[in-house]
C-alpha cells in the first residue's frame, strides 16, 4: 500500500477507473457476443456502435474494434446473400 498522499489518491483513482472500464468492456463483449449468436442488422449495428465507443475511449485498440466490426459485417453479408 502506498504511504505518500498523492500515491494513495492515484490508487483510489485507478480503482475507480478500473471498475468503470471493466464494466464498459463487458458491455462491448456482450454486444459482440449477441451479434455473433443472432446476426441481424440491428444487433450488428448495436455491436458496431459499442465497439466504436470502446475504441474512442481506448478501452480496446481501434484496430481490434475495426477487425471485429469487419468480421461481423462479413458474417451479416454472408447470411443476406
């Protein structure tokens, strides 16, 4: 445990931010999982939106978000064809 006051504050901030980031990453994962299970235009759109939000907030890497969006779109196009 930190002894210095500023280090104690940083620890408190880190714990708070970690909880928030973990919750947001969970929302992203759930949206992607739902889109993969039942691939419809609505679920893919919701997942893409969640991925974009996560990438913008740097919860996941922007390239990882783009890759996942691409795979979902590809799967949706395959089902429509």
